[in-house]
C-alpha cells in the first residue's frame, strides 16, 4: 500500500505548487467521513469547502450521475439537454422571479459571466467590498480584495471601487450613475464567515436601484442551502439582479451558474459568452439530485438546527470570542491568532476544519451532518481548542 508520505512526495514531484503541501492524501469518503491513504478516518467539517452538500458517496448523486452518463454524457452547447433545461427552470423557481441562467463549471466562471453581463449595461464601474473573495481568473481576481492574490497579476480589468464591507453609508457615497454594479457576498466566506449588519443588503438594493446599477450577489459559498435557505439573501427580502452560484450546487460535481433576474436576463446575447463544458448533462443531473434531496429531506431546516447546535456547543469555550454565520456556514472567532495551530491539531484529532484567517476558523460541513456527528464534533473541537490554548 502506498502511504500518505509517498503519495505526497509524488504529488510534489508532478503537481504544480500552487496550493502548498497537501494536508493529507484522501482515498475514500462515506457520508460525513473521509479516509486518508494511511487508513486514518476524519470527520469532514469542511465538505470540500462548502461543496459536498450531501456528504460523500450519496446514493442520489451516484444514481443521477451514473444514469445520466450511461444515457447521454457530453454534448456541447450546440445542443440542449433535458437535465440542463430542468435545472435552469428549477433555479428560476428557487429565485422566485422571472430569470435566465448561464451555466459554468466553477464559481470564478459564474462571476466572469456576471462581470461580462455588467459590461453590457454600457457602464464599467464595479463597486466591491473589502474582504471579498470572488475567484482567481483575471476578471474575478480584479474584484477580489486580497492584494497578495491580485497584485502579482496586474494589470487586471479596471474601474473597480473598494468600500468597507457592511458599511451602507460608504456604499451610498461610492455609488453614482456611472456604476454598472455593486458586488457583495451576503456573508463573506473566505474572510472567515463575516456577517454584515442587519439592513445592509436592503440598503445596497435601495442605493443600486436609485442609480440604475445592478445588485450582484455572490452566493457561490452561501447559496444552495448552506445557510439554511436556498440563498442567504432571502432573509433580507431583497431581489438582486445577478446571483452567482457554484460550490454546493453540484454536490461535488463541478458546476456553477449565473442567474440573472428580470431585465438583467437579456444582457448577454448570442456571441457574447460561451463555454464548452458549462451546463453539461452530467453535472446538471447531479445538481437536480442535490436540490431534490435537500427538498425531500428538509435539509434547509436541518442546516439551521445543526448549525445552531455547533454554535451553541462552541460559543462558551474560553478561547472563543464569537461564533458567526447562519445554518451550516459557521465561523469561530478566536481571542488569539491560533487558527492555524487549531486546524493542525484538529487534523491530528481526526477533524477537517479550515483556518480562514489567523483568528477565524470556518466550518462548512455536509448539510447531512447528523445530530450525533455534530455532538462528536463539538466535543472534539473543544478538546482541540483546549490543546492549543494551553
Ligand atoms: C469559492 C468562491 C468563489 C470561487 O469559486 P471557484 O469554484 O473556486 O472558482 C467565488 N466566490 C465566492 C464567494 C467563493 O466562496
């Protein structure tokens, strides 16, 4: 049997070093657990970064993918397929307004599609929040806050204005009739599950409407049930113009979507945009299975219950300053910058978590995480926090 150490050496000899050394090499997954090449078992509290909504090896996804692949696999977008049409209709139903969908393979591509749609307004300026993450391709990167990600690749598409996240007055001051769109994550995921003050999205909607700008919400991480609603913006009652999705949409199959509501749905016209793989039959079939399972098993309600259980279980630990997020997007803010140590100690204790920032841990477990698994997670995580604070 090839060990994790041997696999890691081979990885480093053949795979481009963009991610740093892997934490371990995984070989198998089942439900909320994964196993590495040495046979160690982990409770997966990150789910491939908010992707594996139904956990690992869920029969509904397996069945949808194998059935679709044995019926009809790739076609190109010269042709339409049944699951693609059904998924577009389903997403339109979930946003609850007249809308049109463009399918992609990833979150960054969903944002590229939306970015190009904003250019068809005849305006170019985009107002974006500090702390944002929107992806790594050149367009999405131009709209991503972290200078260390952006600066080595400049010049990037321009006319971007930065405002502090959650500050409605700053947004009001920045937006005028030259702005094409305001781009916001309803909860900032990569920044460590940062929730804006109440009323922020409503203010953003009012300000964009007043100036004829689009409200573009990046729900790549927060969407598809992650926060206990189909879309995190629902709680605010606003209707955005553009919604970008990916991560949880395909339950592990690569798929993203740009959903354009109302008049925004016709900004992109024939010849304006395209993709070879986007909206392929297999990934859209997987996404339909994910949505059907979330509905059948009430995983939206479950995400709220289990998310509250995790927050309640961790909030009173002496190292914890705050617990943030909604549903199963959970931020754990530490009093000290010990997140990297905690992530390592958690891995050694059989838990996969993420150190989003030096003092913020992020949990984004499968939406199917059970009450018992969540209880185990709380006990184990408290042990990890004890260990790193002693
Ligand atoms: C992950 C993420 C992206 C990028 O998605 P990729 O599939 O990695 O390209 C964009 N926006 C947000 C909010 C994300 O969390």
